[in-house]
């Protein structure tokens, strides 16, 4: 039998991240051949990873890498927030973003075939990470964002990397681009402009907003407060030329009924029309970047602020770790508790 030295075990552990006993058993099984031991541990690692496949990985990190006119934003998931802070995990996230920015794959299937600096494909690297870290590590998604030489990237990560944003700005500098990305991280717009909102989505959101107003009005009635008006429109896409013309006509009729001199109407109407637009674009304000009130200057929308400095947003991508994942409550915690209970009973 080959002499399995401590140095040999240490070398194998450094190559694979395996535990001491696993490394020693593998070396014994292959009679001290370290390359065969690496392969054996990887095979066993795949078996371990397969057992973890049905676990929910909803924690993790985003990663951003910018290379010239190309930026990559990735989301990598783990089962616990603790592992998301693991140095090996963080390095894997950063390596993934770098490799994808350079390779620019078209989809996840292509991304999994990209080779990392370690020589492993992305797919193999995640199998190995699952085996060595000890819980399911999942490459979830990525986005490749490109710009021209005249444009700038705004790259920003918030809350320790749980939220990642890449924006493309034209007509501004990197400081402005980063500020816009900070706004996107905080306010979570879903699309750039109202033109990207589906009419059915607007209809449904408007119905929900009106339902909330009706509930509020029930409470207001109990304390003799006047009812709030229901919203007729929710998006600029619904405000046709006819709707806007009618709104202006209604304002003029209101001013006339109030006895306001016609010579001052031109000073009053623009402000009232601005208010009409504000009151009838609530869906836009919640879901579209350009219609949101800019967090760096709450007197203007994002669009108005950027117009004032001669800049515009061309595109953005925002990832928040775990969004859209239905997490099975306490699944992993229950498994840990069960394991500890079994250990105590043995």
C-alpha cells in the first residue's frame, strides 16, 4: 500500500477543498496517485451535489465586471447568507462575472460552458463549489450590457452585493451614471419608459391602486374626512391627445367658474396640467425609471433631471438576490436540526 503522507493529504485538500478524512480515503483508494484522487473526489462531489439539487438556494450575491465597453452582471445563489460571505464563494462570483464579460455568451447554456481561469467550465466549477462548500451553489442568471465609446457605465452594488445595477448613460460622466444606478438600486424600476409597459399590466395595477383608495376611503368616512378620487388613468400611454385636450378644457372651465381673470389663465394652466399628469401616471411612477422622482433631487423626475444636465439613460439592468424565488421556509434549517438531533441520539 502506498505511503499516504500528511503532505500528500494537504496537497490534495488544497487542490479540491475536501476534508482531511475524505482526502485521505481518496488517496488510499487510488494508491497515492494525486491526480486520480482529484478526479475521484470530483466524482464524489458530483454525487454530493446531486443530493443537494432539490434544496432552495435563495441567498447569495450579485457580481459585476466591466471590461471596456462590455459589462457583465451576474447573480449566484447559495442556501444561506453565511455561505454568501465565504471567501471561496465571493471569488467564484467575481470570476464568473469576469469570464462572462469576456466571453459574452448568449444564454445560460452557453454560459455554463465558459471556461474560468481555473481551467474548469462554469458548470464544473459550480458542482465542485457545491461539494466543497457544503451547500447548494447555483449560477442563476446573467446579463451582458454594452455601450459605445461616447457612453459611460454606472456600476453599483448595494447591501453587500445583494443588489447589483449596471446602467448606460449618454451625455454624462461616471459620477452621474453611478448616481442613477444608486437610484435604480433603491427604487427598483422594472423598465425604462412607459412605452415598455403592457396595457393589461397597467389596467391591473390601476385596479389595485383604486382598490387601495376605496379601502382608504372607508377609513376616511369613519372620521368624516372627504373621500379621495379614484384614478381614471395610470400611465402616460393612456393619456391620448384627446384626453389631454379634455383635461385642459376642464381646467379652463374650473377657472372660469371660480371667476379667475382669463388673462392669468396661462400662468395657472401649466401647473394644473403638471398636476394632472402627476395624478394620472401613478403606474409609471412606480414601475418606470424615467417617471420616478429622482432620489438625488426630489423636485424632478429622473427624466426631467437628466434633461436639465443634457444626459439620458440608454439602458439598465438590476438584479436583486433571490427575487422571484419561492423559498421553502426553514427547509435548510430543518435539515440542520434533524442532523444535529440524529448526532445527539447516536
